[in-house]
């Protein structure tokens, strides 16, 4: 009770002091000094306390000027604090208030109260860096407001993909040397091994050497996640989403963020495309390189496999598609390749090759109407084919203008019936298929209207989260009510669905929904963690990643799985106790821990970053 009374008195005193210092808006006609004028203001700040029960959760890379400016102050049951906002460089006071409404009131896993109060930052007058000072003197920031703060996001995605490179890479590019080279199968040197690779049938579980099957060039591409397996499924998803974003918004992204991060990503995506062409551009079709034994081999550097191959994998298996299976992977790959043929149109021979392989892959996919899952299936088990074939046909229709592809896209898309609120992710591209099919038909056509209706229904629960968020992340604007495995991808994938719906008209709330998911990603969450490594002030330092554990570097750009509920890991992983570092900010429904062994919340994967690129690309110009 004494603490509560003192807090209220301090808040009142702070507000009285603030009101005495209010200045006119920046650029006012009364001759007031602009906030960035040299030597202006330098207002006195309260004494900073040795400790505070509060923490401010805000987007650590920055807010887009023109969007809502807000944060959440979290505490342990204290009354909502008063706050002041200052320009960081000049210490000019720009606004004040009392945090509220209360948006979080729960019991933490540490056994303490866990509360959250919304902080209105709308007094911020324009782009710049700002400091939030609470009633007890605690300071938080800098709060960055920029015309567009996402250049770093795009650059970091490229850096992570470079770290995931397999094949003839370099330590300078990837933090590891060349690995799993195809030439090791044929160079006659007993000191080299673990090449990509040796063709095997889907489901093969035995040892692999040069005598197991024919040699097939599976070199290149990206390691999927924290180990060194490569999947056509996640690679084609990543490529399709990112290349569609660059195809449609590349010029706008260059205006907003500058040419460098866009060209950097464009260069890296070609590395992935080249591998997809190897996997499905020949007489046989393959869906995966390396298998379960790689996953179980433990942490090591990928180039170490040359001298010390994984037990049983003298060379690495390259898995064929099973008979009748693979329409999902081939349709998705066709979309990636066809979009690539437009993105790389400035290289006509390369673009022509991509389109040629896209056509063949799509045609073969139509003959394989059962889904292909990885080996073993619990890595990325899939059951749907129609969404991928619809996407492949729609992108091919756009590139070629051929009516047959457009008709196929419409037929497949009309059969889609995704659950409302389903995000875009590696196993579901319904929203992309619907928007691409819609755009294959003229504005005002019944076909486009039908796709718009389907897409609006899919996006409706996501759009509704702008005013009425649900679930354990509601206080921070998380778009989905449930938390599973890969929650950052789900959040960004939900934003992508909403922004796709917006392209067909209306759905303006989707812009703020998307911004809220970016804020969550970059630190405006209960834990104050930016889940893209290297972005912001606080990010994971112990990802579940073999290369990081053995080479010891910061895996810049990697997006980890993200927070989830205790029940998601119970029985598979140790449950963090009440003294764990994030326990006082965690509940049973939503927790996070920065530990290497927790592969659910802390393993990065290439597909996690794909919807980030799409969301940043689809934000309106001028953000």
C-alpha cells in the first residue's frame, strides 16, 4: 500500500513539472526553436534510479512515421506510471501522459504479478530519436521514428541466408568454408567425402556411399535451419514469397530503403534458385539432400563433414520424389522459378532457363496430385497440393499470358477452403495463391471478385485483431490467438495474408496489423527481445544452430522460432523454472528462453524470414 501511494504522488508531481515545460509544436509559427536546433532545450531529467520495477517494451529498430506510435510498460502489479518524452539529442521535452489502459494483468511463472499498460507516444512530433522517462526516473530508448526503419531488416535477411549457404561458399561470406561439394564423389581423393550427393528413393534409411546409387549434383542451396539438411519445400517457399515481393515492389523498396539492401537480397536469392534448378531441372525430380542421420549427428561445422562425415553418410543422400507425389513441391517451385524469370529479366538466358524449368515442374506437378513430405515426414509434413498448384499456375499465367495457366489457377483456387485466419507459411500458401489468381484477371471481373471474397474471409480474423486482439499476446497486438511452433513466422505470415487482401481494395486496418507484427518481432513483446538476431539492442545470443555453437559468432539476420506456450514443449524439452531469466515476464501460456537446447523457441530457419520480406515490401510507400 505504501508503494502504491508513493507511486501516485510521484506521478502527480511529474505531471505538474511536465506541464510547466510544454513547448509549441515543432515548426510552429510563433518563433519556437525546432527540436533539432543546436543547443536548444537541454531540459533537466529526473535522477535515474538504481533499479526500477518497470520495463518499456518497444520496437527496437523503429517506428514508421505516419503509423501509430505506442509501446507497453510492463511491471509487477504497480499502478500505471506517468511518463515524459524527450528528444534524445537535445533533451527537449515533447509530451507526457500516464500509461494506460491496462492491457495485461496476469500471474508470471516467477509467481509475481505481471502487468502491462499501454504508452501513447503520439506526442512525438516527427522522425528522430526519443527517450521515454517514467515517474521513477527510469529511462528507455532510443525510440526511433523514421520515414522507413526497415532497411536493416532486409539487409539482415540476406546476411542470414549467406550464412546458410551450402556448397562452394567462403568463410568471408558464410562464416564457414566450402562444404558438401559434389566433386568429392568423383575426385578420387580419399581425404574428401560427404558430397552432395548420391540418389536414393524416398524413404531410404540405410547407409550411403558412392556405390549406393548414381551420383547426382545436389550441391549448393541453403541449409534449412540449425543443421545441414536442405529441403526443396522450405527453399521454394522462401524463394516464391521473396521473389514475388521483389517482382511487385522492388522499385518501391529501392525508393524507400535504397538500392543496396534490395540488390543484396536479389543476389542472394539467385543462390537458392540455382539449387532448385539442379533439384528439378533434369530428368529426375529430387526433394531433399541429407536426412535424419544428419539431424542426429550433433553440432559441428559443415566443412568438417569433408574429413569426418556423418556416421553412415560417406556421401549424402539426395531423395527422389515418391511415385505420384510432389505436386505441392513442384507447384511451389514453379511459382518461385517463374517469379524469378521476371526478377532476373535483365539476364535473358538465365530468365529463360528459369521459365523453362518452371513450365516443366508445373506440368509434372499436375501429374503428382499427392503431397510429398520430407524424410522423415515429421520434419515438415504436408498434406495439401492444390494451393501450391494454384500458385504455380497463377504466376506462370502472369509471366506467359497464357490462358491455360490462368484457367488452371482459377480452377485450383476455387477449390481452396483454408481456415479463416490461417497464415502464409511453408506448408500453406493459400493467400498467395488467391491474390496471384485474382491479379491474373481484369479488375472488375467476376473471377477477381470471387478471389477477393475468399481472401477477405481468410484475412477477416487477422484484420479484426487491430481492434480486438485475442490470446496471450493481445496486449502487444499479436495477430493470432494461439502460439505453437514457429510463432514469429506465423505472426508475419498472418500480416502477409492481411496485406494481400488489402491489394484487392479496402482492408486498411491491415497496415496497422502488419506494423504490430513487426513491432512484436523487434521487441514490443513481453520479453523485450528482438527475435531477429542483430536487430535492436536485445536479441538471442544462444540460438539452436550447429554453426554458431562450433564457430562462435553472431548469426546476424536469423529469425528464431519465437515464444510459445509451456504445453507446446512439455514432454519434449525441459520446462524453465521460476528463477529462469525471463520467468517474471512469462506465463504458462507464453514464455521464452534464450537457451541453445530449446529448438522450439530458439532455432532459426530460412522460411521464418520469408514473410518478413513480403510484409516490409507491401507496406505503403512513404512509411
